[in-house]
C-alpha cells in the first residue's frame, strides 16, 4: 500500500500537479466562462446560439455558466489525477484549450462586428 502514504504526504500530488497541468486546467475554466459571456453578448445583439445542446440554457447566465464551469472543472480535475507519464492527457487538454481559445476569439470578433 505505497499509495496511501503518498496520498498523505502529498508526494503523489506533487508529481501530478505540475505548473503546466495547473495552467491547462485553469485556462480551460477561464475560456469556458469567457465563451459563455461572449455568447451571451452576441445573443444580446441579435445572434443565435449555434450549439443545440446549449440553446435552451442560454436564456439566462447562471445555468450555462454553472454547467460550463462544472464540466471544465471536472476535466481539469481529471487531468490533475492522470499519471504524470500519461502521453495523451496533457496534449488532449491542450488541444481543447486551443479550440476554446479559437471559439472565444471568434465570438469576440463577432461581438465587435455586431457592436459597430
């Protein structure tokens, strides 16, 4: 039972909680929140939610924000729980972060265009 002492003294978390993983997890949460805010800004300017799964939730702000933060937080937590030698965890989350950065950038561009 070498895992139990590692959990108690924190060495298991020290291996998994790297700066890169923490940045990826926090980026995912921030970008998801930014996605909700940018989408809400677009909807307020006459836009339409393209995601059919989110369309009904985007009536307000609390429900989509809560859902996005919950899902992104869960993904971030899963990343932090993955073994450090995992070859797919960090690249997969990095790809999702890059995708959300593109979505948020696109939405912000549309907000600027809709505001002029």
